[in-house]
């Protein structure tokens, strides 16, 4: 399969480019868990951007009908040539590379840990998204996010989405980070089935992040147990919701029945029932883990900078002044390497912008407590510069704007209200960190402060019309901060006293029980009775693929995910939440769509359609738009019918010059 070959080439390119000696300098850790995800992310990032860029040029400037063919041909041929060059150049020095494992005993345990994590992640990725007998199934907890994602994938694998548009709001610029979806679409174009392509890169991304998170925790605490337990806490969130839920139903006398039958996420804070805080986030926001891998790589590089700063022998204000106002605090160490990491992180902006922002925030925390701050400044400047360049290339203006918004989703946005919100949302997790910080050493307190910055950002800044999307910043902080609770549980357990073991076990239950129940909900709410199915062999999908391209704009009902969206065509106004949360004016288009579907005469219809640049209009039997009855008689009078589905349910009319 060419798709598998593409990924293997990405690993190979990443292996040649990633600076191993700067990431694995101490020689005591099993560096394979840092390098494997590093090779995947760096190589994939490079190959995919070049594939996109060449394909874009071939489509927009060379006017080629099949731009991905030329993009993949050039990139894969180039990758083969580069790898051949490195192979012959390094053949004599290959044996001098650092070994990928140093602690054989721990390495065996780590293999078991990541094998278990890989099976766990793979099971759930395919459980919620798979194709069987020609039907694509998406579970109830994820299909809403998959609707725009699959449409974007198909716009590349089955269409020619250059310049790139947002399929649920066609005819405009692209305001959503789409490169992960482009990668999945390209892999489908190269022969991988859509579910395999999407799930494979999702598994590699999330498993890679787990490897890097474990390796980072191991570097902090030098404990396999702390690293492994951090991954457990990553999957199973902390909250008091389960205890309250169980108490209420215990009092009602229906606890056991409710536990078995409930298919909704539990919670007592705003929108907690969406699954904002549990593992479901990583199942529907697949591109998040990919960029978090890149963030972790940068943190590994700047680890030595932080170590140098916290080891300064001074204390208090004197220590901080040394880190801020001395020549050594700003003296550069390796500007070319810092620039390289800035290019890596900046290149991720249209893979997942929120993760890039979170990474910069954590690095800002690192910089405060580090010397050599000029290197951080170079990294940040290049990351921002590349992000701005990409924004200018893809967007008309910007959908993002920083505005102060205190309190996130807390209904009472006062300090006391936010504290109450945090307790109900995360149990002891965030509130307890203030107490836990007292027993930590300087280095760990500095790390905690850095990891908290995305969390603080979520509660003070809004960048999109939908404040709910800030939950990703909190989830990122949660992932990194979990190591401190893992350390506390392990430390208490190591006291080897019965009562301390009970305390450690009780603490672990408090930190995971709600997340464990959330996992049970994920299983139940994505089973065979709770899935959305889309026929991948639909005649409607095939007709749209063959007759429409990215220059066409199709007016439809407000579709989420169905046979039309799977054709990768540009919808005038798909399901509005997706486009609205990305920054598009969906109210305007929804209003115009209603006017078109309810037009009283041909002249009015033609004027509306021409103004909105619509080229095809889809009508369904007995159709309503925003609960208003639609008219087909005027469509029939004005435009030719070019498609009717076999069951007669779907009809498509083409806007032609002759009809005008």
C-alpha cells in the first residue's frame, strides 16, 4: 500500500532530521520512547506540508486535474533520494549512534506498558469509527466532530480542495486547522481505506504522546511507577460527579439499574455531559495528540535550560533576579537549534492551533525559570511568524481575536464561583495542587507553574465565538499535571504501611472513578445501537464525486454527516455549529438558504442564487428548512433536474447560464 509506504518514509525522514543527542543527553533513559514519536511527528509534518504545497501549486497554478498525484510523486521520490543519500553517507558511522535503550530491565516493563496502551487506544479508535460491509459507522459520542473532519478528508481524497475551503461552509477561506485531515485524506487517496487511514495516524499520534509524556515524567521523577500511573490518570479523569451521581440514585433506589442503562456522560457543571473532560476528547479531536507530540519534543530540548535555572544556588527574590536581570539569563546557547524547534512548532499551527498556543504557554513558564532566554524568544518569534504566515495564506483576515473572558464555563464567574466550579468539575485535582505544591521541590514547583499556564489561559481569554473550545487548554494542563498526583500516590504507597496503602488506594479511586465510569459510557454510547451509519457506496455520493468539484457550491439542508458530505463537496451551509465555532457567519447563510428554498417566483430565486454563487441545489422529499416548509415547484420551473436518487428521495438541480 502506498499509504503505508508514505508513513514509513516519514519515519525515515524524521529519523535523519531529529537531533537525538539534544533530546536524550543523559544516556540513562531508554531513548526509543522519545525518538519513535519524534520521528513520526517530524517526518510526517515535513512530508505532508511538502505534499500539500506541491499539490496546491499543481492545482492552482499548473491547472492539473489530479494534483495529489503530482504532490505524492514528487515528495515520495524526493524522500527516497534523501534517505538513499543519508544511508550511503552514514553507512560507516551508523554503529556510533547512541543505543535506543540503556536500562534493559525497565525497558521490558516499558514494552509491556506501551503494548497495553497501544491495544487500549487502538480498540477505542476503531470502536468509535470503522467501516463494515460498505457502511461507515461513527459512535454517538464522536460523530458530531467527525462530520466536518470526514468532509474535509473526502474533499482531498475524492475532490480537489485547492485553494482549501471549509466543506460545511464552501466558497470561503479556511479558518479551521485542517492538515491532519489532509493527511488522512491523502492516505486514503494513496490506497488506505478511510477508517484505517484516520485511525492509524490517530493511534500513532496518541500512543506517541503517551510515550513522550511517560518519558518526560520519568525524567522528572526517575520512577517507572510514577510514569505508568500518570498514563492511568491521563485516561481516567478526576471528578466528584460519580460520587454525587451514585448518592442521588442510591437514595432513589435505582442505582444499579441506572449504572447499567445510562448512556450519558455524568456531570453537574455546564456542558459536562458533552464529555468535555474525559478520554472522549482524544477520540473525537484526533489531531490534538499529534501536536502535543511536537510540544513534548520541544520541552525535552529545553529541559536542560530549566535544569540550569532551578539549580542556581540563590534563593527567593535573588534567585528570580538572577533569572531575569543578569547577562547569563539572556545569553543565547544554541540559536540555530532554537530556530529549528520554532519551525517545528510553527509548522503545527494548522494541525491544531490550540495545542500550539498551549505549548507556547508552557514554554513561557519554562522560560521564566530558565537561563538563556534569548533561545526561547527566537523559538516563540518563529512559531508566531509561521502561524501568521499560514493564517495570511489560508484566511481572509482572521477568525481569532484575543478578548478577556474571566471564568470559562463557571455559572458564577467570581473567584468563589470558579473555585466551586473547579471542585465539581475536577474534584481534588486542580484545587489540591495548591496544597501539593508545598511539599514539592523548587524544580517540580516550577514545572507545575508552567503546566498550569494553559489552564489559566482557558479561564481568562477567549479566542473564538465558542468559549467551550477552551476546554482543550484545560485538558492539556490536566495531562501534564497528572504526574504530580501520580507521584503522591506512589510516594504514599512506598511507605509500606497498611493504612498508608489504604490512603494511596483511596486517593487513586477519587482521582479515577468518574473517568472509569465515563469509559463505560463511551462503550455503551458507541455500541451497535448507538452509531450513525453512512453508506460509502451510495449512488448519490458517486454522482456528486463525478459531477462537482471544489468550484461548485451546493445548497442542501443543514447536513451533519451523510452520503452528501462524504462526497467531499462544498456545502453552502452545512450543520451550522461547525462553521459558527470556526468563525463563519452562519446566520447570514441560513437566512439566505431559507429565502431560496421558499422563493415565490423564478426571478427572486435566480437573483438570490446568483448573488450567493450557488451552482447546485439539493431538494429532499417533503423537505423543511429550519422547520419551515420548502418549495420545489419554483426550482422545477427555473433550473434543470440533473440527478434523482434511485428511491426518488433526493433531487439535485443545476444552476445554468441558459436558465438565467
